[in-house]
């Protein structure tokens, strides 16, 4: 599967980008989010959130209109594995937690990804998603679940 990417730069240099990538070996969808930095996006300070099948099912409830919103919270201090595959930020601080929220609005959706490091530093990336972008996410999430279970 190819990554599904949504880039929304703006003239105020306050845009954002999100990428969604299904990893069959890890049976997860990885979300990478970055803030706009000038004409580009700051992928060095990206937020990475690993979504399990259960997380995908919860997000589908919002995408299908069955729930207004969902917030997923992953506390990396309670697991043996880091939430991010490359959880070695420039500061050297360990990852404390990540979160991802999805809210259905009047016109599309609003997505927010965040990470908090052990030193207290928080990175937050958010942006609106159109209804058609929501449909693409719904298809990606459904396909990922089907492939994990071999359906």
C-alpha cells in the first residue's frame, strides 16, 4: 500500500501535513504529522503515532458518523516498546506519550496528533480534513484491518 498524504500549507506558514502508512509486518498504521516551517514541513520534529487495529476501529466510528469524536492516548511509559519507531528526538529525551484525536465537524473532520517527551516538551500538529479525505482514510483503515486478519 502507498502512503496516504495530506499536505495543507498556507501563506501564514502555519500549515500542516499528515501521512498515513500501513505497515503489514507491524500490523499497524503509522501516522506521521509535521508543522509547516517556511516553504517546507519540519519532518525533523514530526509526531509519529502507531495505530493498532483497535485504534483503527475506534477512528472508523467517527469517519462513519457513528461518533462525534475520539481521542486515543498511548502511554509509552507503561509498555516495553517505544510508541515511535524512531523515538530518539534531537533532545535525546525519551518519549512519554502520544495521542491522536479525530472530530467530525460541520464540513469534514479535524485531526490532531501530539507527543510528549520525558523532558516535558510537547509537539502538537493539527489540521482540518475534508469529507473526501475522510473517505480515503476510511478505505485505508478498512483495508488495513482486513489485511491484518486476512479477510
